[in-house]
C-alpha cells in the first residue's frame, strides 16, 4: 500500500548511517540474509506487503507473527523516514502466509535507484513546488508518488506478480495565493482515518489469491 504526496522536508536523516549502507550486494550476502530469516521463522510467505507511512498497523493483525527489526537482519537496509517502523513481520493473514515490511527504502534516503525505472515519479523527500505541480498536470499526471514505481519495476524484474494500491492523502496545491501547505502530518492523519478500511480491503483481497 502506497501513500501519495509524502513530505519530509523538515526531517533530518542520519547521513553517515545512510552512506554506510552497501548498495552492491553479492549473491552470498543475499543468501546469508535469506538463510538468517528462514532459520528464525516457519512462515514461508506467498504474499509480501510493503506498508507505507502510517500503514504498519496492517502487520499487527497478522496471526502467529514474528517481528524482525531491520537492524538485526544481516545486510538488510534500514528505514529512516517518519512513520516507517523498520520491521519485517512474518505471519498469517486470512490463513495465507505473508510477510509485511513496516518501512520502505526511499531514493531520497540515499538508496540506489539501480534497476529501478522512473515514470512521472519524484524522488522526494520534499513536496512538489507549485510550478512542478503545474508541469506534472500539463504532462497528464493525476497523482504523484515517490516509491511505488521503483518497487514495482524491481519486483517485475524479479518475476513477481504485483498488485499496487495507493491511498491519496493530499490534494496538490497549485495556487500561489493559497494558504494551504502540504505536510507529512496530514499524510499520517489521513492514513489513520482510513487504516481500518485498508486493512479490511487487504484481508478480503488476500482470500482471493
């Protein structure tokens, strides 16, 4: 589940922590990560769910769940954005074995865009300026996000089937005289209002797979 128009313009990230992350992972490193997880959970997920800002509550409704902080997993990136808890949660949702990512990895956090494609998406973390919004509208954009497309491109590259759902949390500001300003607090507030609906939708969707 993805969020649209996220903003972290006022957030300070730990640059040293981000730059210390190795982007060129080897096969052995991937295998060590996978083996570490497989040794610690009996769940073998058929479904993976990436939870955006404020949507980590979906992982809390899993049955027989096991949580792994990203920082404990060998060679695993860390999430620094607000609303991203940084946990990998294994469990069952409607009797389907799943894994939820409570926290994603953004380009604006310093992560590589290697193998990732771009379509009218912006890297963030700031909201779009009014001028940028007008350009995007001219190009035919109806919504803007920072993470969905890169994640989907990589997933498809790996041969995974993908279903992406976005929650529109902000209306873009296109008037220079407007007193409205997009902010991340609004994103989290809107998400909180729709969390129960989103969880119900995902539960029902999982049963159809």
